[in-house]
C-alpha cells in the first residue's frame, strides 16, 4: 500500500475599606516580586502587526472560508468530509478571530472523529496510527482552546509522545513515526509532521529535546529544510548527508515556526538560519513557490512563508508576502462573476483570472478552500506557535494585538496533487482502496505516556483555555510590552501604598 497522501497541498474582587493584616502585606510584596520576574523574562522583541489592510483581508478570507463549512465540516474533492482540511480551516479561523460558532462546531466534529483522521479504521484496516495526523490533532486541540489530553476521549499528548522514535534508533531518535502494519506499508512521516509534533508538544507541556534535534537535522547547511527525511528508500542521517536533498519553502516555513516555539537548545539559531534562506527565496513581487509540482508562485507557499517570516521578525519581507497574497484575493471591487465568493484567495493568478471571468466552478471550490485556509495565515501574521494565544488582528488602524506572555508551542502536510494540485497543511490517511463509507469508530484511550526528557513541566490542561506550552521563545508574537510594564508599576505602587498604610496602622 502506498503511504497516505494529503488531500491537497490553529474577576478579580478585592475587599474595600478592610484593613489588610501583616501577612497580606507580605503577600503583596511577593506578588510584586513575581510580576517583576515575569516582566524580566518576557522577550522585548515585538514584531509589527500586519497592516490594517492585510488584517481586514485576513478576516474577509476567514469569513468566506467559514461559509464553506457544513455542520462543522469542510468537504473534500471526493468525500463529504475532509478532516485534514477541516483542521486547516479551524487553524485559519482561529488566527483571524472570526466565526466562533463555526470554530466550536468544527472542533467538536474533529474531536468526535479522531480515528477517522489518524487511522484507517473507517476503511476496515486496523492497527495503523498516522504519526503526523496525531501530531496535527494535538496542535489543533491546543490552538482551538480544547484539552489536548482529553480530545474526543484521546490523550493526544501521550499518544504523540509514544510515536516518537526512542533511544536505540540512532539518527532517527526523536522522529515522529506512524504505527504501521504489514498491510499499511512503511512510515510516511515527513518534516511537516515533525514540525506539528514539536508545535503540539510545545503547546501542551514541553517538547523533548530529541524531537527538536531530529527536526534540526532536516536542515541543510544552506538554511532550508527538506520535506522527506528518507533517501533512496531508507532514512538518511541528515539533510547534508543526502547529496541530492531538495530544499522546500513550505517545509522550511513550518520548521522555522516549530523551532521558534520549541524553546530548546539550538532551536532559535536554526530557525533564524531558516528564515534567512526563506528571505533569499522570495520573489520580486513578494510571493513564494514550493518545490516539485508546486514550484511556481502560489498562495499556499506564500502564506506559510509569510507567516514564518513574521514569526522570525522579518517584518518587511512578511509585509511583501502579504501584499502578494492580497493581490490574489477576490474582493467586492474585483470579483466580477465571482462576487458571491468575495474574500476567497486564489491558488495562483490564472485561477483568479478564471474566477473573475466565469465564477468559481464547483469542481474548483476545493482548490479555493485549501488555498484560502493556508494563504490567510500570511495575512494575519500570527505564528503557528501563538494562534489561539495572541489576539487576532482587528483590522483597525489603531489596534495593537496583545496577548499573554504565554509560551507556546501543524497531519501533516505532505503535499499530494488533488484535481487542482494545491499543497496544504492537510493530510488525510487514505488507503489505496477506498470503500464508499465506513462506520465512525468510537474513541479508545491511548497508550500510556512514555517518559522522555522534556524541556518544560506539563501544566494543568483546561478545556476552556489554550494549553500552556514550553518556554515559548518567539521573537514575533504581537504582544505589547507596555501592558506588562504598566501592570508591574501598578503592583509596585499598590504595594507601596499598602506598606505605608500598614506602618501607619502599626504606629
């Protein structure tokens, strides 16, 4: 059986008038000191928010995409539901901050169909678990504000950790792998899968260093990352060890964002070298192309690369990528025959021209859904490690996205041609023989969590708030430092007042 392929291309109340006892004053001092420690630990590098025009474009794109959902699901080219694309949509809608009800419905549907996405159970082939799909589920659960340790009954963090290649596997140590059987063929995991694993683990409690190290080994000396960690049918030790390695914009963009979220040894340096390589690949009009059949300029590659550049603090290049994406968007002013689909983003300029002339034909809507879901990430410019944590762009000229200094942390993205050949963040396990339907399997508890060395302690998860992550060393988060300065000053001032009052009371 051939490996699965992607289907195309994240109140406070205080008593008034009540004297504070001495222990309360000591508590105020402790809180003040803690605030100063948090302030000192907060990265000072704050990246620029997207322009108001591009923020509005991101919201328009997300609004159109939300309208393509039916009962919380986006359809595929051959099926009424495409779980990988539906996940991409949730990530996109969360980044843009629109259609909350649609996001909730989609998240619930995805949680109810975990095994429909990361296995072949629906096709009657048992025993297979797709590592990249599992890692992407872990990521979207965290980004959507769900509990990744109980997502549809699955502990996705524990499951992802069990799928990391363990000690004794040499240069494969730390690789996200699939649980395969003789019927399912070899492990199909790639650099997209590894990036999602690093992102998801970073956002749910911390990433083992070996997972980060494996991702870094997929980077060549030039700075770019390869998509496939295997060469000549066998795992290769590193990108440089593969003499004919093809460096890929999409894979590099994913890896850069994962490394920035990891907060692990050597991760930041590798991420910045990857960003340097991306800058060198940017075309004169701001666009990017992928590799192989997607090497032409396209909105999928441009969206991911622009998002990664914003995450790495390359604001000028990220803005140029956003401008290239905006040029591919249908608007009320330019949509022509596709006026009903204003907001959607074309995969390439020829698709835009055709839609303006003839509208979006039904057999091409799948391409537009995939292109829009990935492209708007480059317009919103919130890193994958921060989606669901930072406030989305408002589109208002005076707005400045702010968010908590919460550390952070996308199956996977092998690109496979659909009828429209659009690369995507999506991958849906699809056996070579596809029955017309299958029962929805019930969730089964995952295997116990292994105990690799993790870079950060696991926080308590919450089903109503994004999972906390590791150290989260993203240089571009859109977080304004002024809020933390003001908070610290208020705490200091309050502590001083309470101290004076306490002394007067003692006197």
